C-alpha cells in the first residue's frame, strides 16, 4: 500500500481531467482523455458538453462549431446519453449483443427485454422505416407497439422513444444527430464506422472501460463492488478514509511540477460529478440545485464550481441572456480561502466564457 497526501491526490485528479496548464488544443484529445461528454441540454449558461470543452480549451482554443462538427463528421458518437470517440463503440458491442441475444446482464434489464420481445413486430417496423427513410426523429415514427410501455409517469405515451432507446442499447439503432432537444435516429450500421467483428469480448471490453475510467479520473475509491483495475496502484490518502486506486501513469507524475490555473466548471463536469470524492479530496461542499425550489437554493440554479490551482474555492451563479447580449453574473459564493486574486482570476475566466458565447459579461452583483 502506497501513501499520498491530499494535495497530491487533488493534483492527480486535476491533471487527469486536463484542468492544469498547458491547455489542450484538440477536441478529440479532450474527449478521449476526460472519457466522455454528458449530453445535457440545460442551457442556463451553455449545454454542459460545451462548458466542459470550454473550461479545458478556453475561447481562443475552442471554435463554437467544433463540437457540432465532431458529431457531424462521426468523430464523436452518442451512446447512452454520452458523447464518446467513435472508436469506443467497440467496447460496447459485446454488451449490445448480449441484449440482442436475450441474456440480461443485470436484473433491471429483464423487464425491458420482455417488453421489446412482446413488441418485436414494432421493432421490425422501426428498422424498415429507418432503412428506407432515416434518419428520423421519434415523432416521425408511427407507434405500432402491441403492448404499451408501463410508465412511472415520466414516459407516458412515449412508446416509440422507449423502443428506440432499448434498440440503441441492443446496437440496432443510434443517434445520428440532434436538432435542438430532438434526437434523429438511424440504423447503427450507418452511424458507427467500426467493424463489429473486431470488437473484444464482454470481459475484455469491461476491463478496458474500467481502466480508461480510472485514467480519466486519475484516482478513485476501491470497494468490493468496484475493485481496482489490473495494474492500478493501491494507495492510502492522508486524512481520507478507505483504500484508493491510482492510474499508474498518473501515479508516476504525482511529484512532477504542477502548473495550476483557474477554471469555472460545469456542474456535471467529471471532476465534480462524484460529490463524495469532491468533499473528501477537495473539502468542498456542492450540490446542483436546479431541481430545488428557488427559495431553498444556497448557490443558484446552475451554480458553477470554481477550481483555483488544486483547490475548489467558490461557486458562480451566472445566467446567459442572449436576447440582451450578456452573461449575467448574479453571485460568487466563495469559501474562506477565496481571496482577491482568486476572484480576479474567476472574473477573467467568466469574461472569456462570455466571449466564447458571443456575449458580454454583466457583473450584476
């Protein structure tokens, strides 16, 4: 068992997510390194995927159409609500095949498997229509299901959408593009430019996904349910309970010179998404409050965490108002260590974000 300080652990995590210096210049490098971009269309400031890229590359390094182009040319593909490099499709092929073969991998998959079997004729209808006319949005596909989806409320009357999502999990269809909030679907064979015959088996694919996930995070807690990947370094972190595992490459870099910077992050950024890890390593309390009533929010609807060097020091409450041409800054909720220098660095980042969005920063505090 190796040991590392909490500062070393934080710097491993920050480096792994490309939030130190120098800034990366290539969008595919960013996505391959951070692992994926979550597709969330909340646009209080900008969609999360764009914020993740901007926080790494900045306005000068990120063209506003770069993400759209990468999706449009097939370099990035959407799998289960995440944008991933197209080569990652191979790591999901075996799982998709298990769905198609009627071998549920988890107990929760049994119900959807039975439902799609009961609607096999509708599944074939979708495939035939897409083959002839795709890509199409769900609303353009007739509902020919014989058995309606048993909804808990969120998916009432959305049989076609559920059918498409299960077919996507089976590798039969895929998201070809998006127009606003609407997904356009097509046959996966026309969207994914990979060779299914060369995909690894399920065990190999899962092991590689686990290895890549650790490389993207830098380090994570080890549990009985989530053991360390082969080759990971087992560590104890000073002042933090439990056993952790560190990506071997990041372990070797733990004592190299660290060049930190200020970064304003999406609430869905991978550096902050695991709130428990965030509290343990960065000693930073944070919640996404968009689902809370306004009167119960401490930091704001889409409050963005602020990284300064290897510390999380503040939360920024800002809203984009394209009709007024401004990024309105309502509040900066700083912790005790958030000094004047950190505030000025944060304001410079927000000014850069406004420039990327084609807006002007309006400090309304």
